[in-house]
């Protein structure tokens, strides 16, 4: 499965729960928050000041 920046956090965690560690290590500690479930990876990166392209590269390894 290719992970893209328009995928929601909820969708990512449902399809690839093992990828949560990548997000946590990047500083996204609110993965269980109901609001984050509908947020895209790109939106979450913008809120946390994280480079979305770097996260996507890490998530697709």
C-alpha cells in the first residue's frame, strides 16, 4: 500500500497500525484524539510543523 499525504490519520492507522511509531517519533502524540482521525497526514504535519514529504518518505519505507 502506498501512503499518500491526502490519506487520513484514521485510514493510515486502520490499514497500517505499525506506522504509528513513525508519527509518534515525529512528534504527533495525539493519534488517539478523535479529531486526528479525520485529519489528513498533510494537515497533521502542517499543525505540528513537520515536513510532510519527509514523513511520507518514512511511512513508505
